[in-house]
C-alpha cells in the first residue's frame, strides 16, 4: 500500500485531514512530521498515525529523507515556505527511477487578487480566474502570495516523474479537530489584526469581494484529489491541468469585518463590536490588508468536474452561529 507523508497535521486543515484519512483510507500508512511533542498519544491512538517524526520545516535533511521514503507527500503545512517545498522536491527526486510518486500541495487563492485596484471597493472588470483554463494557471509566479512554493511544485512536475496536484482553497473557516485549537490562516490573521488595531478593519467602502469556504468542504475534495492520484498510473495532463481552485460564498469585506468584530468582541479580544473603515495605510502591514484592498474572484470548473461541492454554511453565517453559542 502506498505510504503517505503528511506535513501540517496540527493545523486547521491537517487536523481534519488526518482523521479523514483514517476513516476513508485506513489501509494507507501515514507518517506525520510534527514539531509539537505533546500529542504523540493522540496521533497514534486516536488518529491512527503509523509513524511520528518530530521536526520542523527548517530541518532540510530530515524532510529530504522523509520525502524520499514515501510514495505520497501531502503538504498542508505551508504555502509560503519555499525551502520546505524545495526539500520535499529534492527527496522525491531521489526516489528510484520509474517509481510512482505523488505530491499534493495545498496553496491558496490569495494568489488571485486583482491588484489593479486597491481601494477596497469591488470592480466589475476584476479578473475571474478559471482553474479549467491552463493559460490562467500558467500565470502563477513567485510574486503571488503563495506563488513561491507553487512554482517549485509546478516546475518539479514538468518532467512527468512526480504527479503534482495543487489545491487552492480560498479562506478556510471552522474549528480544528483534535487537541490543538488551531485557527488556521484566515481566522488567525483577522484575530491578530484586531489585537494590533483594537478593532476589525475593512478598507474604504469594503465592497471588494472575498471568497471563503468551511473546512468541511475542503477535506472531501482533498480526498478526491488523493483518489485521482491513486487511480492514475501516470500523471494525466500538464501540471496546469492538475491545479484546482475551490471556494464558497463571495462576501463583501465589510460584512466579514462586521461578523468578525462581534465574535472577537464577545471573546474579549477587542473592546467594541463595531468594525471600522480605514484607508490602506490605516490597516497596517501584512497579508490581510493586501487581501482586503482588492477583489478575489475565480471559478472552480476543473474542481467541480472532479466532484467538488460546497454545501456548508457561509463565513458570516458561521460567525453568527458561533457568537450566539457564547
Ligand atoms: N486557513 C486558511 O484560510 C487557508 C486558506 C488557503 C490556504 N491555506 C493554506 O493551507 C495550509 C494549511 O493551512 P491551515 O489554515 O491549516 O494552517 P495552520 O492552522 O496555520 O497550520 C499550519 C501547520 O503547519 C505547521 N507548521 C508551521 N510552521 C512549521 C514549522 N516551521 N515546522 C513544523 N511545523 C510547522 C503547524 O504546526 P504547529 O502546530 O507546530 O504550529 C501546523 O501543523 C497552509 O499552507 C495555508 O497557507 C489556508
Ligand atoms: C502543543 O500542544 C499542546 C496540546 O497538547 C498545546 O497546548 C500547546 O500550545 C502546543 N504547543 C505549541 C508550541 O503549539
């Protein structure tokens, strides 16, 4: 049975994925690379992980050796860390000639914001990216939010020896599974920005479009991509035809800010439940102001052909229900 190396098991996405693998593919032995040494019992007993390796993304030799030993590498640990993806690729390259190898990389649609407008307003002419159009996928490059590792993975896949599959979810919300309460990237950056400014911001009129999906919509699709990789004896199509964009509801940043402000106020993170409009400078540094300034628009035609569905609650509905249970 093909072995899996899972990177990022304590995160929002990884914590659900490891349990889904146990449920849907109990026959596949899973190794995890994890830096938190306190959850080994949970990982082996509850999550049925076969092998636990303690380590961090900067331990290059360890990651190269692990990627060399496993048939399938799933990286839900970082879409920014270029050396991590380079180490994985180096290990895969060291596998015996002719052996089937697979890399499933999780990136994000933060690549696909239309920075021609940065005023926080929506623009009807904003680019709508299509995962079913290889010409769109060929535009992915290292200047994009997650484009560094994407480029490493895409280039590696071009020799046809490794089946590379990249999944680009939009903002992911929901609760982590397991003992570590990871917020995941988007919920984390909203929380940190609220702490930094003392309120939840949006830019200008806040009509720019954000796309997001619940963690429960992400996991079945990762399993569908895994099944595709298991089924195909050799990788089908070009590397650009193995990129999948997945999302859910399109929401205005103003509505998201208002919903987060109420939740973070209830949790005692900020002193007022009122979101505020600021200019680009007033939102400070980081990933969130970059996202909030512009529209993020895409369609999931390729992912839908593979079976992607989203029937979960929207981000605003999710945050409202969270608030009422506090
Ligand atoms: N959540 C979103 O909104 C979203 C949207 C689109 C794409 N993505 C992408 O999907 C992937 C997973 O996202 P997530 O939200 O699940 O992230 P997350 O909750 O922040 O989880 C990150 C995982 O990587 C591990 N990790 C981070 N740095 C590490 C290091 N230096 N050494 C060892 N382990 C390290 C974390 O371990 P620790 O527990 O030890 O920190 C955790 O297991 C990321 O690449 C993210 O960019 C996320
Ligand atoms: C490690 O996991 C424990 C839960 O067992 C958690 O309380 C702790 O915060 C985690 N440590 C780090 C550094 O994330």
